[in-house]
């Protein structure tokens, strides 16, 4: 019977640890999403014309979509630079 009590007490300790860990993960998730909201300037919509100063909580899908757009834009500009660099090289090849 003493062995069962010890096991029950150990399980209660583990449950408390898991609850604390879960709370830390949730607060960390909210903190990260709020930081993304600051970076992307995402605020609560107040009405038709204005915005409130309170940040809105974006979904991870919104965040990843916005990051994907930024990466695609960066790739586009890099391609543009690469093309102009190739043009210069071709012109240099054409020169005697």
C-alpha cells in the first residue's frame, strides 16, 4: 500500500510539472505571435477607417503566409540582380 501512495504522489508531481511546462509553451507561443504582429504592424480593426493600438493575435498560417511572401519577393529581387549581372558578363564576352 505504501508503494501505491508513493506512485500516486509521484504522478501528482509529474502532473504539476507537465501543467507548468504546458503553461510555459502557451505563453511562449503567444509572445512569439505578438512579436510577429508588431513586426508586420497587425493591429485590431476599430472600424471602417481606423485601427486600435492593440495588437491582434495572428494565426500561424497568417504568419507563415506573410513570411512566404517576403521570401518570394526577396527571391524575385535576387533574380533581377542575377539577370543584370549576366547581361554585364555577356557584354564583356562580346567585347574583343
